[in-house]
C-alpha cells in the first residue's frame, strides 16, 4: 500500500482511492466500505512487518474481480 507524501501546508489532499492491481478497478471510501470484508489483521500481526512502531489495523476486502485488497484502517 502506497502512502501519500506530505508536500507541505500548500498541498491539497487528494480524495482517498484504493485500486486493484489485477483488474484496475478503483474504489472511493464508500465503495471500499461496501466491498465484502475478508479479514481484519490486528496491530500485533501488522507490527511484525514494520520497521517502526505503529498501531495500525489492516482490513482485507474482496474486489469485484475476486482479488483480495488491503488498506490500513484509521
């Protein structure tokens, strides 16, 4: 999952969009929430893959094509 770069106070925030690497469909936040949930990874299981401390939960959802997509939950 790519994290947007902070380009300073003058930069405007782009709307949140998640894309599928298989079929190239894109989902805005409401469409993402409507996708079927596959699993939720708790912070302890996510932390083992990070080099810095972070309390992130990762939500896995199924794309319309069947691929599993992941996004950090806030």
